C-alpha cells in the first residue's frame, strides 16, 4: 500500500482505479468530476468522451458519442455537467445522462487573438472563444469560462448564455495578466480561483473580475476543486521540457487552505485533471491511456 500526504491529509493510492469493460482502453483522461451520489465522470479524449464509475471503480456506463471534438474541462454542480470542447471553441451543459441542455459559442468559430499555436502567449486578448479550457457555474447563476489556450481571458455569462463581461490580457507579470487560463472554480467564499498555468500561479477575483489576490507556490497549476470542508485541491503539471523548461519536474497534488497555505503535497504520475469529492477522496486523470488514479483519505 502506498501512502502519501501527512497528518489529517494522509491518503492511500489506488493506481488505475477505474475499471473499463474487458477489451476497452482509456484515451487520455483530461478531467474528472463527481456527482451528488459520488459517481465519477472521467472526460476522455476518445469516443465516448464521458465514462462513468461507481465509488469502487466499477463501470456504470458512458455517453457523448460524437458530441465532442476535443474534450478538455469537466465540472459538475447540482448534477449538471459543464464541459468544454477545446478545438471546436464551444462550452456545453448536459444532464447526468448526457442529454444536451445548452451550447455557448459557435462550433469551429474562433475569436481573433492572433494565436495559432495552443499554449503560446497570445499577441492580444479577444472575446469568446479561442480554445476554451473550462466552464464553471456560480451560486448566483452566472457562468464563467477559462478561455485560455489561444486567448487570455475569463468570460462571464448569464445563465442563458449572454456575455456579461470579460477580463484579462496576455502577460507574464502582474494581476489580470494571463498565460494560459486553464481551470477555475467559484469557491465557498464566492471568489473565483483561476489557474494561470504558464505563469505558475492562481489568481483570485471577485464575481465582477476585480483582483483579490494570488497564490504563487505552484508549478503549472492544471486543475482546482474544493472539498466541503474548504480544502482546495490543485493538480500541478510541474515543469515540462516540451514547454521550454531546461529540465522536467514531477506532477503533483497540493492541498491548500483558503489563505493559500500549503497543507500537504505529493508527487503524482499525471496531473492534467483532478477532483476532490464530498468524502475528501481525490481522483486524478492519468495520461497515456491508463485512466484514473484514486487517493483515498485516511487521515
């Protein structure tokens, strides 16, 4: 048994936890989320994109065949599924059973940011969308989009999909400058926590986009979620030589409190998508067709 973390944040690792039917293999699991019954939804880069599991890792079913060109972010709140199709530049909402509820954006239509290579610092920011990364809800009904792979913006929409505001500019410096807005969530404090991935930080804003603060003790934060007791779970990609770094460093999970204080940290074997559930257990999407690793809270 492999244990990680420390103190009350000690976890047992279950590698390759999610079990597909015999003969099936995972695509890259880009993101993970759970519903109100703690069922786990893995968002993979192959058909069908959404694969569902019980808490014990047993297979339940799947949906979305042909509906998503390039799966990226998934978020579940009040049993509504929020996803992004990165290459098609659309954000979508579904029921837990995969019934389409809403599409925001026009498939294949990208805003003019002057960027053609996803992940590069864009020449200029623009409106929705150019390779969006994640769609998340808020308690007050608005929807927020991390428009990051070929843009440098956070967008705020009304529930019916009308654009209300946007903020952010390309940059490597101060607040409100972004280099790959990758993931976000509205915390229990009603603040918006934004993973500014290639700037190695999380920027924090209020509902209207006013800057509140930032956390900087991070290495390419990929995904962020929060447990019912207020603990933030951040998966980090580490330094990647393919991104121009001179050396690679490992992916990792960091648990942080609402002040950004580090509670626990450990190395993982993949960190693009992660999720902490209502029990404090953590799921991590693992690249290269392996599926999902689970960290069971023991502390």
